[in-house]
C-alpha cells in the first residue's frame, strides 16, 4: 500500500512505547506507527470498538463483549439482517454494542467481509488444527 510521507513530532514516551512494540513484533518503526494510527482513527470513528491480537493479526472487537465484529456481522447476515433477531441472539449485548459493530461494518465493510470469507472457507482440517479443543476425544 502506498502512503503519504508526513513529518510528526512525537512525545518521547510515545516513541519509547513504539520502539518497544518494534522489538516485540519485529516490524519496523514506520509500520508499527502506521498500524497504531490506523487503529486510533478507526476507534475514534467507531466508538465502542477496540483492537486485539488474534491468531491471524489484530482484529476489531466490541468493547466489553469478547466478540469480534465479524462474528456479529456474520450472524446478522445469517438472520436476514433482522436487527430484532440479532438483539435476541446476542441478548447480553447492549444496543450500543450492537450499533458499534454495525457502524464499524458500515465504515469498513471490506475488512469484515474478508474475515467472514476466511472463516467460511476454512476446511474441517484447518479448524481441527487451529482449534484442537473442538475435537472430541475418541
């Protein structure tokens, strides 16, 4: 992905934290900073969404829910995009949490569609390998 070069002055403690992430991830300073800024913009644009590390990188999650956005959107689609049924399915989520997921999907549909596709295309063997605890003992 091409980008625009900008000069930014960062507080020393922020630079130290980014450098710590550089050491932990093996990514370069620019890549870590770009990812952090991208996530910050998304969280500001979609309050109630945060980012967590997953098996395949960082993903958008509903704050306080333990659910990733793609999970809620996948369910929403399977319910014929019926909001009332979605609220009944995830009865423990607040209406704000559900709205946050829907708003994030509205803002970043390609990202969520890609995650849903990956999960739909996973073979039974991939699932068993990735999640061995789902396999019942023989």
